[in-house]
C-alpha cells in the first residue's frame, strides 16, 4: 500500500471514530472513556492540535476542541455530559496522571 492510500485510510478511520463518539455514542461520558481506555474526546482534540502545531499551524486548545466537537466545548459539555461521582473522579485523576500528564 502506498503512503497516500494509507494516510487516506487512517483519516477515514479517524473520521469514523469521531462520528461514533460524537453522533452514535454522545451518551458515553468522557470520564468513562478516560477511566476505561486512557483517552477521551478531549485527548483526540489535543492530538489534532498537536499534529497541527507540529506542521507549523498555530492552533490553541479551544480552537482544536471546537473543530473536534463541532461547537464550543462548553456547549457540547452542557448538552451531553453529566456530573461525575467522587469515585469516577478519583479514577479519572489516576487515569489522567497515567495517560495524559507529561512523563518527561
């Protein structure tokens, strides 16, 4: 497989993952994704931002989130996210430290 085709397939898979998380399963809470998988929608928007920045495209966190969520993040959060229990928040703190916090 040539590099262009591979890149196109990877992009299509990313778009389908985004559709699944944003449209098909918007009910799944970010905190549950992070606690179970070690990443969430915010991670995906951050990875998008990091890829843009690596290519010399200036993009901040809120801009990347708005691109990923298709609206301001606070609007999406208000529409789709619920309050987390103390137990879920404690698990999130561990998952965030293990998966997101810079280890260097």
